């Protein structure tokens, strides 16, 4: 049973990604949004059920409209009155799944990824489902290419016999600091966590009950008092509001001994920051990725994006990000573009 998490805010892609229109709902690469691409990708899995989508209440109509646009149905759209990161959302998913079917295998999928090799992804997913049936919490490990501090790191342990390539997870470290990430890369023992998880609902719920019981009690209360509204399931705000604000990676994956991982090679990218968007965009001979009406002279290795029909003209830039929208413009060196997250935090503090 596929579950798509679509409640993130994607602030590192400001000014395109906004609270009202976060990155998973934007057509960042290609004509479809990342959420639409995720739904389509999962539909390719043989016998796959329609996905459960867990999103923020503010985006309910956008989410439904985006499914309608691609002629697909979500099995259920669950609305969070406020974001509480991914652990409470996973608890909600497990409880819903168990109320529908006796102990199904669940796949939790982020909605902010690009995957190039669809067939390769589906082959890996099939192996993960088998691993989940055997009681493992399966993650996909990606060969790391740089000491990125925006990812979880997985240390591969011994192979698990008879699983077609699953390894035990010896250690899972969510978003280490830069020095630790560099050591991990040098050691060669670590992969990046792709942010997708496949498991039996009872197994994950058991681990959540063990390591983060408040996520389960609040999720249960929020579901018990949920209201059905125009076909959406809206979690009760008073209960969900008391859920711990914690990622599943920290709540469970760093602590569980049930984790297994599959080393994958399906052309994955978390389109988390402008650098990744630049890499995912077709570039010209000078290494420039250009979207919208853009003209340039003597500019190299830059990402230039103009929205709203407004012409963007740049001269003599190298390794820069320039994103121009109707009401905000970002200009930053490529290697500092991740700092936009802090800038957005400052902006929202100052109202
Ligand atoms: N429903 C819901 N509610 N979804 C959420 C929430 C929430 O409060 N917060 C985030 N999400 C969704 C996002 O929209 C995204 O699809 C997914 O959950 C993952 O959240 P991110 O906020 O994008 O996480 P991350 O990228 O920082 O880290 C995760 O993914 C990395 C790979 O992309 C972790 O799993 C890392 O370990 C991993 O390396
Ligand atoms: Mg992400």
C-alpha cells in the first residue's frame, strides 16, 4: 500500500517554493509536479493500490486537483492541520493501513524526488517488498557523491541471505555535521538514505510504540476524532497539535535494529536545493540551466530561472543561482544557495 508524504515546505527552494505552493506541488523539472511524478511512478508497480496521500490542510484542493489532472485517484487524502514532520505522519499511515487490511506492507514515499530509471526503481521496490514481508524496515541506499549534510547516512552491515541484495543497517545517522559526513564519504561504508521506507505496518508501529510512543497516541487520537469533509480526512487539530515534531529518521531509523537496506542505482535525486535543480536541468554548453525568458552573456555554470514572463538578463556570472519571481528575487553563489533556508526562517520571523 503506497503512502505519499506531501506535507513538507521545501524552503530551500525559495522564492519558487512557498508555504502556499511548496516544491512538491510545482513542476520543477518537466511538465508535471513532483507529486504527480511520484504518483505515476508508483502506479507502475504491478498490482499497486491507489496511494494514500498525507498533506497539509492548506494544500487539499491543489493535491486533489493534481491527481485529477493526471487522471488518477488517491485512495485517501489525509489532512494535517499543522506539520509535525514525518514520524506522526507515518504513525497515521500505519494506523489507517491496519484499519483497512490485516498487516499490509506499506511503502512510504517522499514527494520531492526525481528518479531517472523507472524500471530499475520498480525492481528495487519489489525486493524491498519481499524484505518487508520478512519483517525488515527496508530503505534504499544511494551511492553518495559529496559530503552533503542534508541527508541521512546508512552504514551497510552484513548481507542478509536470501533477500536478493539487502544488507543489515549497522548505523543510521540523520543529517550529520559536515566533518562527520566527510568521514563517512572517505570510509566508503555509507550510503545516503533515499527517504523511502518499506515495511509491514505492524513492524513500524511496534518500533514507533517502542521509541516514540507519543507519536502513536497522538496519531490515534487525531484519527479517532478525524472529520470527513468533502472526501478528505481531516485529523483532529487538538490531538495532532500535541504530536512530537520529529522525523521518522530520528524517531525510529536511528534506533531500530530492524532496518535493512538495498544499494540502488536508479538515478535518484532529492530536489532539495537549487544546486540539485541545476544538476537536474538540461544545461547548455556553458553549463547554464535556464528556465523562462533568460538572456545571458559570458555566464557559466549557473542556474537562471525567470517566472511570470519577466525577462531575466545576466552578464558575466559564474556558479550563481538567480531565481526571479513576481514578488521576490534570489541571487546567491551556487555553493551557498542552501542558506536560503535560514533566510526564509528570518523572513517568517520578521513577519
Ligand atoms: N505529511 C507530512 N507532514 N509530510 C511531510 C512533513 C509533515 O509534517 N514534513 C515533510 N514531509 C514530506 C515532504 O514533503 C517530503 O516528501 C518527505 O516528507 C520528506 O521530508 P523532507 O522534509 O523533504 O525530508 P528531508 O529531505 O530533509 O530528509 C529526508 O529525506 C532525505 C532524502 O531526500 C530523510 O529521510 C533523510 O534521511 C533523507 O536522506
Ligand atoms: Mg526532502
